[in-house]
C-alpha cells in the first residue's frame, strides 16, 4: 500500500504502459483517473483495473486541448478531493522517413507529446501552487530523447523537449513549491502502443531484442513498479531524475 490515499492522474491510461501504471497505482491503494480520447477503451480499461481496487475513474479528453485539461483537473478534484500525482503518458507516434514527414504530421506529434505534457503539467502544477500543496509529476520519455530517433524525428524532438521541461520544472517548482518532477525513459516494452507501431513485425521484434543486452522486451508491469516507486514517499528525495528502463539497450553501441 505504497500509495494509499494518493490521487494520481494518468494521461493515455486506457492501454499500454498507461494502463499498467494505473493498475500498479490502484493495487498500491491510490485513487486513479485515467484519461484518453476513446470512451469505450477507457471504460474497458476501468473494468480491468477495477479488479485490483475500486478507486478508478475515467475522463474522456484530448491532451491537445487546454480546456479539456482544465476540466480533467476539476473532475479529479471533485471526484477524489485532491490530486497528488500526474503521469504525462499520452503519446502519439508513427514511423516515417523525415523527408516524407508532412508539416501536419510533425505538428500532430509535437502537439500531443510536448504541448500536451505542458498543458497537463501547467494545470496540475497550478492546482498545487494555488492550494499550497505538493505533488509529483512523472513524464514518459524515450531513450532517443538524448540519442537519435531515426524514423521518429517528430517523437524524438518532442521527447527531448519533455526531457528539458522535466529538468526545468524540477528546479523551478522544486525550489519554490517542493513539487517533484521526474521522467522514465522506457526501452522496448511489450504490450504497448510503441510495440504495435515500432517493432510490429517478427523481424523488427527480433532485431530489437538482439540489441538489448538482457535479450528480451521489457514488461509493462516493470514500468508500473518503477512509476509506483517514483510516485511514492519512498522516492521523496528524487527530483529531476530520468530513470532508464531498457535492459541496457541504449548503452549497447558496440554489441558483441
Ligand atoms: C506518415 C502520418 C502517419 C504515418 C499519420 N500521419 N500517420 N504520416 N506516416 N504512418 C500524418 C497524417 O497524414 C496527418 O498529416 C497527420 O499525421 C495527422 O494525422 P491524423 O490521423 O489526422 O491525426 P490524429 O487522428 O490526431 O492521430 C494522431 C496519431 C495517431 C499520432 C497520428 O497515430 C494517434 O492518435 N496515436 C496515439 C497512440 C500512439 O501513437 N501511441 C504510440 C506511442 S509510442 P497530413 O499532412 O496528411 O494532414 C511511443 C513510443 C516511445 O511514443 C518510445 C519507444 C521506445
């Protein structure tokens, strides 16, 4: 019961890593609101997560719309009476050669990943600042935020922006308000949106696993465990940190 009594919002929480983080939070005693664009997917995820505990609610929204974000904060506060954590997990991505990426394709991913993270962080951060309470934010990154994202230039640029925002807010909001802001940089994780899009063929999956020193994909439950620790009071001195969970993949520059 590491998170007993805490209320946590997970954007993009109806599937993939978002859903598994929500499951882990609920299992550890938290109240959780998952958000997403598709009502049916949200309701299905709620049914699944409710098997672990009944403190789960859904809110249909698009992180690209600041009005939706404001309504989501109000809904969470009204439903559970407080907000203690936010996971900026909602993402958009597709593989495309950069030369073929349209301005709107670029803008769409930047809007979801970078702007959406800012809108949600700003709304929840201001909620804490106005109330004089503290909270914790986790931003979902990717190791290509500091490496190279060949074929996903839009996502890599957006995640690099989110990495910068993570560190900046950790200092700005940490110093003034005691708000912690950290990031998780997952490698290839099974049963996620990324798995479906970035290494969907058997060939691509094999190549991916070969590049991971531990020779397997990560499990979304492992992301849930890490996020639970970072959200909990056990990590109360962790701020501005970006934790990589990739089986050592990004270090594998010279595989043998
Ligand atoms: C080229 C594409 C494209 C593709 C979309 N576009 N898919 N261009 N190749 N495969 C272009 C469209 O042509 C359009 O540009 C623009 O992008 C917007 O497309 P829409 O379909 O209108 O956008 P929208 O309905 O808002 O959908 C957003 C989306 C979609 C990102 C395209 O895939 C989505 O909603 N995804 C959410 C879930 C997701 O992607 N999860 C995976 C995250 S994985 P034009 O010019 O034609 O108007 C992840 C992994 C991280 O982040 C780390 C892994 C290690």
